């Protein structure tokens, strides 16, 4: 029997621990990035995962799970930036960043629980490569929305797409065993 919430929280705890360590080392240097640049960082990571899923040899040390962790943290950064962009200073206190991180995770986790209820956890029967492809599809949508200056006629906005990508990356990590209590 699966406990999705427990697995989800385990994955997020791994991601958050790395995020906070990097925030300690680098501060909030990512605050200088425009939202479109963050989208491109996520794209680079997702494209690398897709490449690694297709070829058997990696020439760079970061593994597929590490790239998914990067996607999760960049999605959270993107959502934080959407709320703070140009309104706040570049250097944020670690406590404020952690609070923002937790807030974005909570909203996204609640969305996941609602969708899992409606979809019956269909992601558990999906291939990890399909989750990668869904992330890449969402990235192309986000790029189009950004090119349209954030305007949509009938579609979800930027934050909803980042939330979906974050959840797909968490699902991939759960499927890779990162949600286990080891």
C-alpha cells in the first residue's frame, strides 16, 4: 500500500535540504533571474533527463534523480519569483526564503492531493519517461505564455504549470525510490 503524502513529503525534504544548503552557500543569487531564465534552467534539466533516458552514457556527473531535484527546486524558485519579482531586494534572509519555499510546496502539495483524488493516482502506472515528456510539454507551454507576456485566453497561467512540473518531478523521484523511508 502506498502512502503518497508520506512519499511526497520525503522527496520534498530531500529537495528542501539541498535548496537551503545552496541558499547558505550562494544566498539568493537566483533573485537576479528573470522568470524566463528560470524556465530555461528547468528546460535544460528536463532536456538532459530526456537525453539520458535515450542514451546509455553520461559525460556529466549529475544523475537523473539530481536533475529532477533541480527541476523541483527551480519550479519553487520560479513560483517565488512570480510573487516577489522586482518587488523585493535581491538578497533575502534565509528564514524568509524558507517560509516562501514551504508556502509554495504546501499549495502545490494540496493541488497534487486534489488531482490524485480525481485521477486515481494514474501517475503510478506511467513510465518515468512519460513524466519527463509531460514536463517538457509544460515547459513549451510556459515559454509560449511568457512570450505572450503572461496573457492567456483560456489556459492555466504560469504558476499552475510550474506546480504541475514540480508534481511530475516528485512523482518521478517517488517512482525512482526517493519517497521511501530509508
